[in-house]
C-alpha cells in the first residue's frame, strides 16, 4: 500500500523520498482521509472532523480537495482523492501487484520488530516513522502496537478518536498521555489514571507503566506529595524484585522523584536526583529521557536562580525533543515549564518564549479543539467498564 508519512511540525507529507509541503487545513484534511481510506465522507462530515469549532461553508472542502489534488499530482498513480457524486469525497490507495517475498520470512519479520523496539527504547521516533513509511519497499509488516505508537508520537489525535479498527483498550493509554501532556488539569487527570488502573484496562505493559511510572507526579500536582513519595518507593521495589527485567524503569522513576521534590520545593533532594539521573543518562543516552530530564533540570536551575543556565537547559531539551519527532513529549515539557514559570518563578522573557512555543503547537495540533473530545472518549471507555 502507498504509505504516507505525516510530519505535523511542518505540515509536510512524504511518500518514499518525496516530501510535499501543505497548508494547515490541507494537511489536516489529507491526514483524516488517509486515516479513513476507503471510506466516503460528506462535506458536512468533513467540516465537522477537520474544522471543529469553526464555521466554514461546504465550498471550503471542495477548494481544499482541489488544491490537494494539484499538490499530490506526483503520486496520482498510487493515491486517489475521489469525488463521490452527490455525497462527498473519499481517499483510496493502490495496492501493489505483488507482495515482497520477505513478507513471508518469519525470521526477517522478527528482526525488523526487534529493530523497531530498539528505536523505541532509544527514543528514535523519527527512525520509527521513517521505517513505517518504507514497509512495502523493505518487505516487512509492523505489529499494531508499533503502528498505534507511531500515530501517538505524531499526535494524530483524530485517528485515536475516530479509528474503529483497533480496540479502544489498546488506545486508552495514549489518550491518557495526550491529556496529561497537553492540558493542565491535575484533578481530572489523576482521576482518569486512578480509574484506569483500578479497572485494569489495556495491555499488561501499559497497566504496569501507568501504575509504576506514569501516575507519579499527579499526586504532587494535586498537593499530595507524600502519596507520590510512597509510590516512588513502591516503584523502586518493583524494579528490584524484577531482577533486571525492569532496569530501564530506574531512570524514569528517578526523574519522577525529581519532579516530586521540585513540586515540594525540596531543592536539595531535587539536586541529588539530578546528579543520579545524569549518571544514568551518561550510560544510557536515550533521547526521550534526555528531553524530559533537561526540562526538569531547567526548572531546577530556575529555582536556584541560575536564569541563563536554565534557559540553555530548557531550550536544549526542546531541541532534543524535536529531533525525536515525539510531539506529546515536546508539548508536555513546554506545558510543564509554563506552569512552573507561572506558579513558581517569575521570568517574563522565558514565559513569553515558552508561551509562544505552546501556542505554535496548539495551532499545529489543534489542542484546544480536541480537549473536550479527548475527555469524552476517555470517559466513554472508562464508563463502559
């Protein structure tokens, strides 16, 4: 199948080595139709999905389809934007005539999955996105878990809300993280995480990470520091009992502990954690962790009054995050820094800078438009249990 690669940071779409720049709504419309290829949508449905909370006319859809067809002309033998007479539009892709023989090679398929797992471990999301776009060419097929993760790091919120192919339980973990990273809603976010853990929804590895890693910090955000510190102890003990199988969790737990101490304004303990995290990252320089840590380090430096060093650390974290192409990670670090600047340290120049960064991602990903829809989807999944 013709595989398109969407890059929300620049509104570009790629097929193989070719890349085409689009306008924001052209990008959103194409991504939606591609996510639902083979399905026909009326103009009204497309307006509801692509232009939420806006009031364009039906002609808007026709104009965008016209421009997309012109821009996608180089790929017109593989990708088709169809007019469904009297109704609306659909997108279809041409299947290849033959499958690569390697698709039947179980050893190669296992090796490719292992490679993708390595990219995931190192935080090389851009590498994963590139490989996913070359499945037909390279002759391998990704499992659903990798495909869903790739949708997540690209912040393809519309797909998570509208897809009907994969079970909702496999997507709840990512919807929770969209909510955690994109919006400052401490009370509601903690409620969602607690209900998900209590209901034991989703794959086992998702449940384990929610319980041991991801929920730490949410109690601090709600003024309940001691509960977070108790969870930190439980998490370390679980890693010890696993006998090495969960060693990668240690750096995550240590950063979560640092987050809690920062939230409690316990600078000496936050400094201790920072030193330990830096030692860990020197041994295992994973991009996702480096991005998250420099956000924490920058906030610690602000608390210490080291404004120039703090700005350097914060900006380096964002640069690393953008290199990974992990949109939720980047936005989460930006949002946490903004909250810290608003509540803990007054630094107007940095606050304007990070507010502008958040506003840019807000426009690109349509964060405000999706907030209520994400809440509704999470609540519908939890209510169904």
